[in-house]
C-alpha cells in the first residue's frame, strides 16, 4: 500500500524533494515486515521441531512396553507389532489437534479481522444508494447504534419551475468512529431552491460546506433532518477531483452512463463548449487511455462539465469547488456553458467571480468555542447575491 501511494503521488513528492524521507519510511515498514516474517518462521520451526521430536520419541514406547514380556517368553513377536500399530493409531488421533494448530492460527486471524469489520459495520449506517431508491421513500435507516440519520427523499419533477431542493432542519455530525466523540458541524440548516434559482455556498475552510453538499448528494448521513430533491437521474454531483475511469474518451464523457445514442458531433460540441476539442482531434473517441495521468486537474474538471452538458434529463448540478483548478477566464466560460444547460445548480467556492452566476448565497459562519472548549456549530445566513455583496462592502 505504501509503494502504491508513493507511485500515485510521485510528482508531488518529487516537487517537495521528499524521496529520502519516503525511502526511510519504506525501510522502516519493510524492516517491520521482515521482522514479522522471521518471527513467524521461528515459531513455525519451533513448533515443527517439538512435534517431530515427540513423534520420533514415541516409536520406542511400544517396544519398551512389550519388549520385557517378549524377552521372558510371555509374548510373541507379532504382539509387538500389534501394540505398536494400536499405540500409533491412538497417538495420531490425539495429535490431530496439534497438527492443525497452524490452520487454527490462520483461522483465528481471519476471524479477528472479520469480527473487527463486523463491529465497525454495526456502528455505521449502511451505504445509501440514491440510484436504487424508489421515489418518495426515505433513504437511510436507524439501528441500535446510530440514533439519528439524515433522511433523503427523491421526487420527480413535473415542471422546471417546481421545487428542485428542499433542506429542512438539517444538522450535520462528524462521522461516528469508535473512541471519538461526534462533533456538530452545522445545525438546523433550512432553505429551498426552486427551478431557475442557483445557490453559492461560502464560508471559511473546514466549516462544513462540502459536507452539506455531500448530504444533499446522499453521501453524508450522520445527523438529522430531511432533504428532498429531484430524482437521481436529474441530479449530478461534481467533486473537486473528478473520477477518471479507464476507457475511451467517449466512455469518459458519458460516465457513469453508456448512452450509445449520443452522436460524435454532440460529443465534439460538448468538448468545444469546455475548450477541450483538441482531445477529440488528438485521441479520437475509441482509444483507451489512463486519463488521470494524461489530463491535468483543470482538464479533468472541464471533462466533468462536458459530462453535465451531455446529460439529457439533468435538472440540478452540485459542484464542490468544481473549477478550483481552472483559471478565472475558463471558470467564467464553464459557468456560462452550465447556465445555458441548467437553470438550477448549487456550488461551493471561494472566488468572488462565482457570485455573478448565482442568484442566492448561503453564508456559513463559525461562532466562538463553547464552554467545554469544543468548536460550536456553524450558523448560516441565506440571502441574495446583491445582499451578500452589500454586506461585504459594509465589512
């Protein structure tokens, strides 16, 4: 795992000139591995020597038991063989458990790992998939360990002006971990997003902006409250670092679907809209590549926007700093293309230039620490972009 991690981050490590430190870490991990292997070899060798010594020592037991009687003429020679055979049958039966000790030890390790995994799963909610969830049904459930859960509902839209997103009394908690107390990130967040409106979530780093977006997408369940939004096929989540699948450029742009009805001209147009038409000319649509190594992070984020443009039934996009690696000019160009495609989207971002593309702003602010020294939950303010800019000018 350590070697794979270094390989995935080789460029960053090279920029930091951290090769020597990574090498020392690798040597320490490798030394631990070698020491564990040596300990296992020593224990196995010791155990095998012990069992072999006992087995060889028992060959003399039948002779010592019957031999004196044979010497006195009280037993025949064949009786020595019979006693030896019977003795070793009983001895092998008694040594069965001992011979299976290595198998039992491996089984014990596997059972220990499975038990640890089982305990973690008991303390966590099962993964929720909004793709398979039926309409108007709460996604999320409660068990003996998790007492609260954010309820996600998906509803079909009859008109574009219908309610796209409804967040009611949502409180976000940090994930439950054994031995760690859950912290409240956000408390009682309530707002609505109708068709034709867009929302920009702003606030200092680490306050919970991305966590709120994950809850809307159905990826964060620790907390309470309810979230109602358009169905899974009408919503698209755009993370800061997009996933680049292994495959062709066409598969990359259609991910996570494989719509064969989209023409090559539609794909070229989408690439032109995000200023990546050179990928079409350079690689074509049917050549497989490892796109995560070919494309820069800014290009990967533009691929994400192209995916949105190729989604036919999309009503809502959720962007978690989806243009953070793009320059301001490309960022404006991408949001212009997004506004032509969608009337409603929710963005997390820090750049002031994003305000012009949104109708409302959700401002998250952190209060001072509580009396017990813990960080207080963030408070929120919902306002129009004009009100937010006026507030900033006064500050």
